[in-house]
C-alpha cells in the first residue's frame, strides 16, 4: 500500500499540481496560477497521482471546509445556499466512489484519465464563459463575491 505523508496536501485547480506543505503556495510553480490551491485529502492526492489502496473515506465536513478555505484570497465565495451546496457535495462524493476522483457532478466525463483530471472539483472554472457571463462556476458552487 502506498500512502502519502501526514503533511497537508494541496492541489492546484488549474493544473492539478500536488503540493505538500503547511500552507499552499500563492503562485503555482507549475502553471503560475495565483491563489489556485485547494486542500485535499490523502486519498484524492493518491488517486490523482495514480496510487491506489489508501484508505480514507470522504468527509463531507472536510470537503466543505476545503471549499471554504479555497475561497480565501480569491474574488469568489462558496454559494450561500446550503441546500445547493449539499446537492453538489453528494454528486462529488458519488463520483469519487464511482471513479476514484472528486469529479465535478455538473460536467460530463469522456472516460479518459487526462480529461477526468480537468474535471476535479473545484475545476478551473474561471476560464469558462459561464464565469464571465454569470459570475459563477458551472454548477454554482462558487459565485463571485
């Protein structure tokens, strides 16, 4: 069994770079995105890096806390509608159980690992037209402040 260290683990939502540290870098060393890191669980990092068999069940409160932390130092917030958040959360967890990754429930996968990695929630939503037109990500989990 391969598991990761006990440090906090961060994932860039733009390029999926994995970073192990007490805090996330402000600028991703791989893609140079600013404030793009979200804290993730060991299992998610292991799945992204292609490792399997690390035991760690999804923690709803932990996922929501990671989403809230992700909004810090950014120009968006977590949607204030908790019922909406819970619907998205259930979809993300179902996708993780089915596909091994916390895939955004509002976007379709094509089955390729490369494409699936682009759909991990939170995705790189700020490059999408819906962000520019409606000030929210695809599923409305994140909205402009």
